[in-house]
C-alpha cells in the first residue's frame, strides 16, 4: 500500500483527502517511479471540481507530473527510456501523480536536469510540455518575433517567458499586480502589463511600434479573444490552451481574413503516448540544455507536504503565487 491524495467528490479544496491505495505496477511500456515530489496544476483543480475527468485507463488520482527515482521496469523499457534503476527522473503522466508511487509511459520519462532537486524537477513536465507544444511546435514562434503571454506569473507563464527569451524572441506578459509585473520583467519579459490597470492591446501595439505581436499564448479565452486578434500582427498565431474567462467568444472574422491569422486550440492529457514521447524528445534536445546552462530555471513558489494538498489547491486558486506549487512526499 501507499499514501495518496484522492478526490472524494466534486467540490472545493476540502474534497482532497489523504488515503491508502495499492501500489501500482508497471505494465509493458511503463516505468514505476518512487515519487519524491508532485507538481500542482490548474487541470488538477478542474478535475477536483468535476470538470476535467481523467481519460480512459488513467488513474482517478489527480496529478500530472512527478519527480523521483526509477523503482521498476522491464529491461527493454529501461533501455528505451535511457535510464537505469535508481536514476532520478521526472515524468508527465495522465493521472496518479498525487501518490508515493506512480507509473509513467517510458516515452514521457526524462532525466532530471543536472543541478536540479526533486522539487524543481517536479515543476517541469506539465508546463514545459504544454509551452513547447503550443508556442514552439504549433504556433512556431521564431527568434526575433514577439510573444504575448497572459498569466505571466503562472506556471505556464514563467516557463513561456523564459523559453521565448532564451530562444531569441521578445515577450509581452500580463499579470494582475505591480509586484507580479516586476516578477515578469525579472524573468525576462520586455514589457509587463498590469491587466487591472492597463489595456494589453494598447501596450502590445505600443511595444511593437504598432505592428502587433506574432504569437499569443492564451489561457483566458472569453472576451479576450476578440482583443487578442486586434493586437496580432499579420500572419499572427493565437494559441488557446485554457478557458478561464469562459468558453464563448465573439470575434470579427474580417480581422482574421485581412491579417491571415491562425487560431488553434489544444489539450494534451488525452493525446496518444507517441505524441507526448515526441514532445519529450524535443524537450530533452532543445530545452534541457537551456535549463542545465541556467538560461531557463524552474520557479517554485512553495513546496508543501502532500497531506496539505487541500491548502495547496486553495493557494493556487487564490492567484497569489508566482511560479509552481509542489507537493512533497
């Protein structure tokens, strides 16, 4: 048996409860990880509220990213992942991360970047897979282009700002206070916009001399979409990854036509393992060296004991954090 955090019913943070579950066993193509730390993410909050059920076959336990040590796996699966028993790894999973033991598909297991501890490593997979997929593969942000990222101090935001700058792009980030805007600038944003006090459309156009940004990473949707189209440059790309501002948007299709804009949406959790494995290979080749060189760094707001998962969710929903929240075992 193992300790875990389960969702006892749809509701607030209080529905997260410590429990005992049977230790999972790896199937073919999986590795068993002894978990040292588990990342907390917005999709976990949605699952807790009953709005984001796990895909078929995935654990009902929340948690999409873990870090720890390899505890078991078939020899061919260890070889495929390029790891050995006892190696320190982090992994993206479709569920089951809030537990002392977790199984992960071999293609989604990555070595912990040199110099990082388990807490920092647990903060990487979900956000970096998401940012790489949407900003660099789907929206194809290039060096010299401009990225507008909302929620600049969220886990997604701090990863997007740093990766964009490390790869030669410019960044406009939005945040909800002067202190958070200062944090965005410290992470490398060229311009930080306090969305409570400033119009991000005006500020993005001003930063680019009226041209507009090339890519928008949007986790808000709702009425933000129409405004984002106005501040995109010709041939701009809008990548929608969440709908915190609502699912309904009214847009001017004429702007889309005149500017030749592309609007994309994505989810990652239910994608095939082969797709996620390709993202993992890209991260290992393109991003892990940047982390190990110090050009990109994990930003952990707070590490909390796993039994305090309810408090961790309350902290995330408060919106006062900068970076990631991590549970430790």
